[in-house]
């Protein structure tokens, strides 16, 4: 296995290696929905904020690195972009200069990760201006001529990618096998629009379905590093804002965490593991059942359907949560049909896992075929 510690490294000016170009999309809310990724200064999802329709002359070509100039938590992060994209004004497009030649996507990913290591230097109060970018350096492994060792970077990322793909494959195989065994113990059905519409649906107040419990404030400066997930009001990463060794009255598991504040207001995430919650997140426990991941995942989607009603000026607080109604499938006795929700949740989860498994298999065999072709073309010396 390739080792970063056994390499010689040197600093290089980013502007000597890459030609920078600022994004030009200012009024992003005016863009129409489409299939072009819009890259903004986000700290997740490879910077993708939305998918838009945009004229070809405003597109940025694929095979580039995007660098966030500012943003809350995203400043200094760099991502490799394998597709054409639109770029907002808070992000810089970095393309290899002619002097360094063509770089593989693996080498570009290595550079993006190295640039991101310096993200702690930047934020809202210290953005990456053009002047700072021209002075910014990145540490890279070097070859015997003291030039960036692009081949090592490519080999390193290829190796790490292969390891991650195999881990994902093993995880998916186990999850699919477990769900298939579970499905043998329940009545399965063909999930489609017709089967859903044939069910009886009814409006239920959230307070009738859940016990709603509060989180507890824990400021980052007082947090002890650890391995327990700390759940904040995020719209990504399953709500995990960090990991801590702390414990408090919000300690919980097998629970739906629902945001009533922040960017992810009204969004919910299921937490099967033991974790603690910030005071911007409410804990939802079913009243009539212990529940499981499939039921909670079904319920989280129905709650999120109400998201458009709430925001910073109209928070999804405990009072509004309690009186808010959601539409659920109803059993013959008039109660929410939890068994049906579980079956739907399990079926959808299994479909998504199999879709991911198909993608992983294509990735694995695609890489193998590519390697075999290159080996045949190169031939013996």
C-alpha cells in the first residue's frame, strides 16, 4: 500500500499550476430547473447546490477543480468536477496550465484534497480573494527532479478508491442480504403508484403520532472530542454536526431527529445509533410502537412534505409541531397503518441498495476492464 509518509513533499503556488477563473452566476434564484449542476460554496455534496438550465456559453467545461472562496463552513474547500457545470461568484474554477500538461482525474482529486487541508485559514471574515489565491501554496509529493509527482498522486487515489469501493460493496451485500431475510417474515407486495393510492389515507396531528422531546444546548467550545454523534440542525450528513465524548439528557437512539431551526428546518433524519441532540433539533418517538428504521424513514418523508411552510421567520417550533397534521396510510381501526409503512420503507430501501450495488458492480468491472485494456495496449517491454 502506498504511503504518504515515505515521500518527499514541497510547496507549490496554486496559481503556477492552475489557471483560475471566477464564477459568474450572480442571481441563482432566477435560474430555471434543469440538468446542469450549479456549484456554490457549499461544504457538502461536491459543492452542488441545485440543477439548472443554462446557456452553453456560460457553462464551465468538465475536468476541473472548484475552490470555495468564502461561505459558512465551506470556505477553502476544493472539489473535483467531472462534468460540465455552472459556477456562482463565490467559487473559483481551477484548470491545469499548459505547462504541466494533462492530469488524470485521480491526480486532480489528490490536489483538491491537499488544497482543502488549508480550509481552516479561511471563512466569512477571511475569504480567498484573487490576491490571496495568487499567494496560496499547496503541499504536494515530488519526484527526483523536485517536480510534482503526478503519477504517484494518481496511483495513490486509484488505490484508495479501490479500497473504498470494496468496502461499499461488502456493506451493500450484507445490507441487501439482511433485508431479504427480513422480507421473508412479512407480507411483500408490488410497490407502485397504484398500490399506494389504493390505500386509505388520513390526516393525523403529529402530537397524536409522536412524543416530542427536546435537545440540549452544547456549544462547540465546550464539546469534548469523541465518537458519539452530535446532531445539529443541518440539511446534510444525516444531521451529524460532529462527534463528541459528551453525554446529557438528550442522549437517545432509534429516534427521528426533526429540525425546527437552521438551514434544514422541518427536515428529519433517522438515528439508530446512540447520539445527543442540539437544542435546534426535536426528538420524535412513536407513541404506539417502538418503531424501526423503515417506519421512521417513511414518517420522515411525510413530515418533510410540510417544509415549504416553515423557515427562519416561521420556525417549526414545538407548538406548531404538535398541531401540524400529516397524511398517513390508515388501518381499518382508524389508526396509522405502521405495518404498511414498514413494508413500503423496506421495499424502497431494498430498491435503493440494489441500485447502488449495480452502480458499484459497474464501477468495479469498468475499472478492471480499463486496467486490462491498458495492460494489453502497453504489452511487454
